[in-house]
C-alpha cells in the first residue's frame, strides 16, 4: 500500500465498512457494483488498488449463516418433523436472503480494517 499522506478525521472502519463507504474519508462509495470495488474514492480520491479482501468475507458468511441455518433446520426437524421439501423450501431461499447482504457488509468491514491496520502482503525489506 502506498503511504497515505492525506489528512482526514479518523473514520471508524466498522461504521464505514458496513455502510460501504471509503475507509479514509467515510463519505465516498467503496463499491461500484454489488461486490465490485470502485477504482478510487469519489470523495477523497483514495486509490483502492491496495484492497485485497480475498476469501475472508465469504468464509465468515459461510460460518455465520451456516450456523444459523443449521441450528434452525435442526430445531425444526426435531420439534416439528416436517417433510424434506419444507426444509428445501425454507432454508435455501433463507441462505441467499441472509448471505448476500452480509457478504457485502463483511467485505466492506474487512477492507476498512485492512486500511486502518495497513495490512498488506508480506514483503522482505533489506536495510542496505
Ligand atoms: Zn474517500
């Protein structure tokens, strides 16, 4: 990540990230598509090429939504014992309904935390 020399008031990475806002100014849009990040902030001009959230948001979504949906499905199976088609009819749409917004929010959060903590790929530096 390039050294950030611009001076802005500190932005809470959780607030900005969950709202899909720029991690530096908290105003510009972070995403140009649903999950596609914009090339730069429209408000402060921060270059977003440092962004590398990788598979992190998807892993958290799988773990969180998987726990919630499995717990609900198990509870329903044990207490109501519905036919199998009821499970498919309920849980598959619920997975999509819960996962898609959470994926965007967690991607924004991870980008905000990456910016705040200056997280980047490891490099070996030489002191010559
Ligand atoms: Zn910005």
